[in-house]
C-alpha cells in the first residue's frame, strides 16, 4: 500500500502559516494531492499563477451558460448532458408542469439541485415538497415524478453505479455544517394518497444508459407505509451552516455536503469573511493535481469571479492553476466585503470529466481570457 512521502520543509521566502501573512509582494499557490485531502506544498510567486496570456490545445478553463437551455424537457432523460465520466453524469433539466409518467434510474443514485421553481415530488416512499435551493437525493431504483404549476430548472448529478452518503465531520461532530435532523423524508400524507389512481401508468426506466418502458393498469406509487434506513431525502441550502474561521481561509473540502464514489459535492453558502488582517479572505491559488473542479452558480455574486452569474457552470480540469480573477483579487485586498453573498454547488471529481456536445454548444467564449483582464 502506497503512503505519501512526508517531509515538511521550508526553503527561501515563505509564509510561516499557509493562507496567512504572505510575504510582501508574493502570491501563494497550493500544490495539493487528492484534492484538498492529501499532502500539499505552498509556493510563493512574484506573479499571480493565473496571469497567463493564452491557452493552446484542449486544456483550458471553461464556462457554460446553462440559462440558455430551452424547455420544456418532459422527462429527466431529456435533460441536456453536460459532463460525465464513469462515476458521474451531470445534466441540466429545464422542465415545466407535471410529469405524466413515472421514471426510475437504475444506473445510480440521482442528486437533484433545484435551481429555479418549486413543486411536489411523489415517489415510492411518499410525498415531498421542494423549492429553489433544495437538494433531493433519490436512491438508485426509486420510482418518482414531479408536479409543478410552472417552469423549473434542476441540476441532475447521477452517481453512476454508486450512491450518496454524508461526509465524516471528524472532530467537528455529526451536527456540524447541518444537523442530520434537518433532512426531510417523504410522507405518506393526503396528497400522496390522493394520487393513487386506478388508471394506466407508464414507467420509463433508465438502465445501462438505455431506456425501457413498463406499463401498469394502476399507479404503482401505491404504498401505504414504509420503514428502514434507506429513503429519499431533502436538504435545503438554507439549513447549511458553514464552518468558518476568522484567522484562516478554510479549503473548499470543509463545505462537503455529499460524498459519492470518487467524487464529492460541496455547497458554498453565505458566511462571514476572514477578519484577521493577515489572513486570505478569498480562495487561494491552487493546482489541484488529481481532481477536476466544477462549480454551478445558483445565486448571488461569487467571491472569486467578477464575470459570472446565476445559471452558469465553470469547469476547471486538472493540469493548470486555479484562482481568483484579477478584479476579485483586488477587491479582496481592499477588504471591501465582510461576508459572502453566494450559493453555489461544487463537484470535485477524482477522474477526468469529458465535455458533452450539449455543453459545448453553451460555452462562454473567451472565459480563459478573464484572468488577463481582456
């Protein structure tokens, strides 16, 4: 079994503490392994590590404007594909109204983030209401549909061949970030019983990325009860209470919300900024050597970007340094803000992601140049 070579050393001009009291005129870059979970080194540069003049070849930072996806898309299987690898599939679903048939994902757990709209979820386990800013976790094999009075837009994250769990909070304890008691499960309530009709229903099943249809002479959402330790759950981003530090900028991994096979999902929510005058108060430059990094912007103004807004998706594959854009870096140096105003969903994928054709058509041209100020 391989274990990392551990040799804490310091050479030349360096900060005593990572992400704080940087030597004057330097820019800190973290070179890390295993995302933000493994060994790391901090290098101090005289120029911003993202001050490139141009990119050539397929490797570059990319952004996509998902607000341009048109609906309505009747079923989640009609959702626009964006990024994928063997462990996950990311899509955007621009739906409207109520589904006239049921669906089942046999390929993996489905994590839904509601970007716009509100409605009702009916599934094997009962009924759940949802609104913008909610996560819905649907275990693999769950039968479900949604009802909505208006249009909605959802980010769909399939854990292909696997499932979702909660991160180990370690010494913070199990109630940190969000108390598991805030997780809501479906109810066998009047609304659920009212939809148990004796009329034909169709079920669209996705298995091995192919669709099949099953027909019933009745609504198969006919459960009268359930028990056990497996069920869909709803988590509102409003119930997430970020871990903060006044004297140290914490890495994105502290905001991990769900853990799957070889990727994690994090949530950036409003929080106080670091107040210590020597501490960084925005994301540090980093070279994430092992993970592809994806961020979906739900609402607000993202602290390290100055040219991206709600409904956008950024994709930073491993292989180059990531970090704040110039105007965001300058604003942070002036300490213009005391707290963040953002809600965003981040995916860190251990295996390289491929860009689907559906995303390429939505690409924001010139995104890579936004670090040069052009």
